[in-house]
C-alpha cells in the first residue's frame, strides 16, 4: 500500500445540508379534554410533557430544513374537528386566533371532520452566549379555536425549543445585505460531502488522492446583491476567535507522511469578517474564492496523530480532558490506531512542543477551470526550490515511463472503487485507497498517481499540465433565484484550485512528498443561502 504523506493543508469544503421532507409526528392536542378535538397539531411530537417539543438543530426528524444553520424549522399541520378524541365531540370551529407565529389554517367557520390545512413553518433561532457559543432558542406559539357551541374555546399552546447541534454555527456573524427591510440573502452555509473530493500534494505522487475533511461546515456573509435584480454577491468569510468559523480554518488534520505522522493546523492569515473573500452568482452558481492560510505542521505519533474529540472531551494535547465540539471527520488510512476514522475539533490542538514548520498556502477555488500553478509549464512551483529538493514533473519509476496525458488510466490502489464524477455526474471516476479521486497515473506503473506537467516548453510530446474542472450549481431548492423564498440550496457544487507548496525544511517530508511542488484540490459540497437577521444590539 502506498504511504501517505504530508501536508493535507485544506480543510474547507464549501457546501450545506439538503432540505429534507417533513417527518411524520404524533398528534398534539391542547385545551381541556372536552375541547381538545377542535384543533390538533399533526407532524410534530412532544418530547417533554404533552406540549413541549425539543429539537436539535439539523436533526431532520424535527428540523424540517435538515441543516445545522442556527435555526430549527418546525413544520406542524393544523387540523380542525378531529374525531376519536373522547370525550371531545367535533363541532363547528367558528374562528381561529394565532399568537407568536402564523400557520396555514382551514377556512372558518368549519364543521368538516379532519379539516386540515397544509403544513406550515415555525422557525426558532438559537441564542448566543456572551462567549459567542450558541444556546437554546425558545418560542411559545398559541392557537385559539373558538366554537359557536360548548365548550367555547380550545386553547392550544406549544413550547418549541431549538437546541444547539455539534456543527451549529452562531448566527451573529453576518450583517444585513443592504436595506434591513428588504431581507436580502446575507448568509451562505456549506457542508462537505462524503465523496467526490480530492487533494494532491507535491510531485512524487506519494501524497496524492486524499479526501478533504467530511462534514465540515463553513459560513460566509453575502453583500452587494439582492433577491430579485442583482444575483452577484460579494463573499466575506468571518474567521478568528469567537467567529462562526472559529479561530482556525477547520480542525487540526491528522496525516501520516510516508510513515511520519503529522498534525496540521490551518490558520487564517488575516482574521475578522474578511478572513477569506470571493464572489458568487446565485442565479448561475459561478463562484470564486480567495483563501490565504498559514499551515502549522506538528510531528506527532503514528497512532495518536492528532487529538480526537470522540467522547465530548479532547483525547490529548494541551486541552486533554476538556470539553470539545466535533467540527468534521476524516479517515487516516495508514495510522496504527485501530479506529482509522478521526472525529476532529478546533478545541483539540496538538502540543506546541511538537511544532515543525509553518507553510504559506494560497488558494483560489473556482467553479470554473484551473491549470498548472505558479510558473506553469514543466517542473512548476520552483520559487522555493533552493530551500529543499529540486522540483520535478513526476515520479513514474519505469524506464521511459511518463505520466499519462489522458485521465482515467489508474489501477490498483489508485482505483479501489468508482463514484460519480462530481464535475460530470453521468460518468464515474476512480477512488483511491486513501479516499480521494484519481485523475492521472503513470502510463506503465498505472497504480502510481502523477501530474502530467512534462516536458519542458517546446519539447515533444507536450504534457497537458495539471487540469482541474469545477462545476457551478445554481441555488434552486425550493425555487431558483429571483424571489424571496429562502433558504435556497445548491447541491453538488464543485470548486477547484491549484497552488504551490513550499518546502518544510525537513528532508523526510520534502523528499517523500516532492516539495517544493504543486498542489491541486477538488471540493465537493452542498450550499444553503439564507436570510438570517442579525441579533438586536
């Protein structure tokens, strides 16, 4: 099996949870037993007592949008004159009054049994503690159903609570997008998908075909656009202590580098509202980003690799035993640990004594296409080669072997499975044993991944260089851009980037990976765009 190597420096995966269908629930009645059948809530289930409903943000069994986005969307259905609830006898409901929310209700007066309106929504936002962490949100909704007969009134009060999720983001980051009264979209929340991502480091092929962090949630703010006339938004990504995205760009990343274990912590080069920036067209899905990182590398233990957050507390590091929240997970194929899937948290950093080097990583993800980074051509990213090994094109080992100019020739460990190609879902692409996607392999040694950057300009045959293609997906669920129905979801957005990686100054890492050298990444994700009112000052 190929050795993994460092540095998997990328933790961003743009995207967000899909909108899910409303789950079934148990009926909830209110008022006295003799009037309890006048109005009944269907589609929700009491969790405490008869009328209190607790829901964790993102739990699709009760949060109908299925997204850990700082709000719980309850979806009850109001039905009138429900039979079978003795000792109540269905009567004619003359009027309905609602407080602290508005749900669809049947037309009144109504004497029809099981007279049901369409399901509606009651949205409860999480609160925010002084330390910036989320706290439960609450809403008491009241519906009065008055009859012309006796008893006169059915009083239905339900208590809704939204509880923080392990991946919930605070809702305090994004200001209004333009006029507050316009309620233009101001927030985009993304989540990385389990398959379809890829990360390649250096030029040797040893550190190719890793997946990016799964289930990583990232929030960003939208501005200078609106919901009906201007779909092109500026993106501002908040980062730093107390921000929705935290003090680091994702959690620490556990990697085994050619037998050498490392833990990588990705720091924003700048913090605040503009830790990363970009643009997105909500109508077409075309996106570009600018992300600048300082990636700190720590030499660790091949079994331990990085501290985990498996039981609600950090397994090691300076915060060992302290509470933690899971911010994503990844599989480390060549760890010695029996459990190769690492639950990761920003709350669980490695020990400072293990620090090795800091790398300057500049990403420019796009839904378009990208080519060979840096100077391009043969042996790219040579700017820092005087600090480490010389830049090369590939490590195809057989005499006369070259990296294939035609994608899709990989075999062996570079093709242990197939999945839908994220840029062309009608086709399939190889999955590497490490979990990422395989693009190009050597012509003869077809289990060895490589970059076809050969040969020097003007030589024959010419290599195509590194080519990565993204995929723009417009926000389309529940409706396309152009109205005020939010949140809207784009599923399967693909952003790609190529970049240059400097050397670490440690030969065991640089020689194995091929640093300095080029990197390439594919992000496969879902994204949800919404209007989230900022909290009152």
